[in-house]
C-alpha cells in the first residue's frame, strides 16, 4: 500500500496529540510538520526526532490537517491557498470553522472533524462531516479509525458536539479539580486528595458500557439515607443540572459565534 502524506500545521495541544496518536503508523504515513513557534519546533525535534518547518511550502498530495486557532485561519488561507494542490484533502478540527468558509478559498475535498485530546492515546471520539461522498483517500478508515471512535454527524450539530466532546475532557478535569479542592478543604493533604481523585478517574471507565445509563450508574453508588445521597441532594439543591446545562449552552453558543466571525457574518 502506498504511504499517505500527512501534513500537520500547528503543533500546539491538538497538533501534538495527532502526532502522538499517529506515532505507530509510520509505515503507513509520511508525516510533514509545520509550526510557527521556534520553541515548539525545538520541543518536537527533541521528543520525536522530527524536524518541523516554520511554514508551508507546497502541498501537492495527501492530507492537510489544520491545527491552528480559529483566529489564524483566514490569514492562513490568504497566504497559502495557492500552495495547496486540488487533490489534497483538507481536514479541519478547528472549532467553529464551517466547510462553506473553506470553500470560499479552495475547491478541495474538506473533512470537518471535532476530536478531543484523547486521540493521543487512540481513545478519542471523532465526529466528522464532509463535502464529498465516501472515504476519500481512505483517510477515515486508515488513519482516523486508529485514533478512536469515528462517527458521522450532521454539520448543523457541530457546535453542540464541539461543546460536549471537543471541550469534553475539560469538564471532567474541572470537576476533578474541584473534588481535589473539596478534599483538601476538609482536611486531606493535597497529595492524598489528588491521588484519590486520579485513581478514581482512571478506574471509572470500567463501569461505562453502551447499555448502561449514567443515571443507573449513579443509582448503583447511592443507597437510601447514605453519604452519596446526602451529597447528591446538596448538588440538586444548588441546581447542578442548570449549572452544567448553562456551561454547555455557553460553549455551544461560542462555537456558533466563531462560525459567524470566520464567515464574516
Ligand atoms: N485543544 C483541544 O483540545 C482541541 C480540541 C478540538 C479542536 N481543537 C482545535 O484545534 C485548533 C488548535 O488548538 P490548540 O489547542 O492545539 O491550539 P494551540 O495550542 O495554540 O496550537 C496552535 C499552534 O499553531 C501555531 N500556528 C499558528 N499559525 C500557524 C501557521 N500559519 N503555521 C504553523 N503554525 C501555526 C501556533 O504557534 P504560535 O503560538 O506561535 O502562533 C501554535 O503553536 C483550534 O482551532 C481548536 O479549535 C482543539
């Protein structure tokens, strides 16, 4: 099988998560890296023995994965659109960037995805939508399916998917952070409190199954009149459901706002 050229532009949090996730696909891929920050380029060189370039020269085939911030994307296309051949698949995980915005610059096939950082350990969730039929270059099957669970989603759902899944790890890490804080306020050392929550978080996935609801899992931990029920009652009295709903709603709205900004609406 011919190797696939994969060009990753931007090697910050997500670009380096891609790189980590792809590390064992060396036989299937030729990886080309681009990063503006000299410090980051040096870090990649030290950790992966790969030499990123400062900027794109010419991309004539394969896949271009754009891992730069939304605010940099219009400038990127203004500068580089003529250096990207028509056959190149554009893969964009950029929050809020709609396919129609890219189509203003390029006629290429575009695959919009919204992964999270867990792709680095091949346990990501990767919703996708595209402006073409089928699996162009077999990129979804040969590459993305190696990085986690892949699912086609209508583009109109991307803002909510971005809030739930793209930002998803942050909700659980913030909850964990607050649990650690509660433990220390109630007398545990920071070290012990962190250890307890870390161990808890690492063990939780074993109980998560497709045919088990989260509500059921909560009920399994809770017994009437017990400690968990006391805590859950306190959460309910403090409108935990509303707090979470509003956070996801705000994140969804921000994604929609970014789409409008990028599309000059
Ligand atoms: N982080 C996540 O969990 C996550 C999840 C899903 C989607 N995303 C999306 O992924 C994108 C990247 O997020 P991130 O968190 O990885 O951001 P980040 O850590 O800021 O990384 C972006 C990197 O790209 C570099 N860069 C900017 N313009 C460039 C160019 N023209 N050529 C080469 N390098 C360039 C930046 O360098 P300078 O700092 O020097 O500009 C920076 O190092 C965003 O659009 C975000 O919406 C992120």
